[in-house]
C-alpha cells in the first residue's frame, strides 16, 4: 500500500503517507514508510532549464539603473527587455525619480508585447 500511495502521489513524502495511513487505521512508523517508498530516479517536476525553455518567449526582464554622467550627475533609467526576442520594450530615463514617475511604470497586468 505504501508503494502504491507513493507512486500515485509523487509529491507526497513519508510524513504525508504516514499521516494518511494513520487515518486509515494502520499503525506504522514514519521511518518504515520512508524505507518502503518507491525510489525515484529524477525530480518529480521540471527543472529550471526546462521551465526557462518552455516559458522564455513570455518572460520579460526589468531593471532600474543608476547611470552617472560626465558632470557627476545621476540619471535613473527604467528598462524592460523581452527575453524571447531579445527586444527592448520600454525605456524611461529621468534625473529626478518621483513617486509619480514610479507609479507610471508598467503594472503586472500590462501586456508588454511590442508591435
């Protein structure tokens, strides 16, 4: 039963299966459950490389940069890059970033597709 539960629920660990067995009335130690579980060869979910490959067309990176000028002034640049096409979507440069400027940034729900 332990092997079947661990195969059908790959994200469950020994504590979860132990708890489910206790609810069903089986008195078994958690260490025994851990020994009887099916050993998996790979991770039960995708890795970072697979995730980035699957979602790279829809990922945008953004950064707030501080750029010193020749006259020792500071300029603040806000940049958004679409990683799928390596395309610059948005850039905004200002000498005085205020709350009003920051509030005009793209919100998370804004579509960032360049036309």
